[in-house]
């Protein structure tokens, strides 16, 4: 990707990447959108731009919204479950508000796939970037009342799938470690204590790495899947990393690595996200 020498654009680049990533769930796509925004920035008479941040947020949001509409068709044809691309949170600069951290969490990004493109855009612009509804309406080409309705609908749909009480990083990491220890030893009783009854395991191999082609739903099915993996493809190595601002691990089975992230609800693991597609691991591996 071409590096901009424009100091104003570079000042906002991390923020714009964070915006594009939250809207698209893909760092590759976010980088493409931000680069296109840079090219448009170069072609624009900067003397006519009174608020560079507002201008760039508008350009990136509109580009990402167009991309998201076409991406939904592509993701429906994806081999197996499509999961967001995991990233390191510091890519986007400091997440100094709870809203910024929450909209970057892996579980929230996955839930946002349920939203329509306009719902997702309104939710991200309002929650993470605190834009007034008048500005959001101008960006997405809708009325202010419609934007309020889109935000309310998106917030409700996401609230139905999220825990009101977020565990600390230490609690998150501890639960993940206990899960790996129990899975590695085949301790089904311990695993059952860690998983919620309606736990779901998602595996994203993208057709490039062997992975489950459908979500694995329910505690008994997930326990059977974990037992089968341990018997047929035991973990060779584990290292702890940070993914989207929360603890996660990279596990290696033979030649293949995966990032494993979890969602916690009511103190138990509610979802397991296994990202095996190697094309999605570039922004979390050191």
C-alpha cells in the first residue's frame, strides 16, 4: 500500500482504519478503503475543507458502506462460517472510551454481521465515534428520524447477543486458559462447567484449511467436537496474544495455526471463534 506523505491525512489514518475495520470486519478491506480515501483527499482542494476529520470520516464511511453491501453477497458464498479478521487493537491508536473498546471486541464485530449495512454504519458512527445524528444522516443519505430508528434497532439486536457485564482482561484470560487446560487433558466435567448450554463453536477455514463447515451448536455437540479434535489433531503449541483488545491464543496443529477467541456470557464461554484461514491471520502474528 502506498504511504501518504500528507501529514494531515497521516494524523487521521489510524482512526480511519479503525472506522473502516469496524464497518467491514476486514483489515484488508479497511486498508483498501482508506487508501481510496487518501487518493480522493489528494484530488480535493484542501483549502475548501474546513474540517478534515469530518470530511475523511464521511469519505471512508461512504466507501465502506458501498463495500459492505457487495461484501455481504461474497460472504454468503464463503466456504463455511465467515468470521471477522482478528487484529491487534493498537493498530488503530488508543481506545480511550468504553464504546471504542466494545465496538472493537471480536464478539461484537461478529454480532454486527447480523445488521444491515445502514444499521451497522449508524451504530458504529454513533457508538464508537459519537457523531450527531444530523452528520450520520448526511453520510448515509437518510433522514435524522430514520437514523435514530436504525440505531435503536441495531442496539437492540446487539444487546440481545451481548453480556451486560464485561469480564476483565484477567478474568477473560483465566477462563480461556482453563478451557485449553481442560480440553488438552480431556476433562469433560471441567469443560462442561466452563461452557454455557447454548455455546456455539465457529470455525473459519475459508476453504483453505480443513474446518467445520457449519457452526457447532450446543454444549454436547461442542464437547464432542473438542474431544474429536484432541484425539485426531492434538495441539502442538500454544501462545497467548491480544486480539481486538482481549486475550486470545494462537494454537498450532501440525502445519496449521489458528487464532482462538472466546465470548463470555454470565461467567461462561458462550462462543468459540476459531480462525484458521491463513489469509486472516496476518494482523495478529508477530
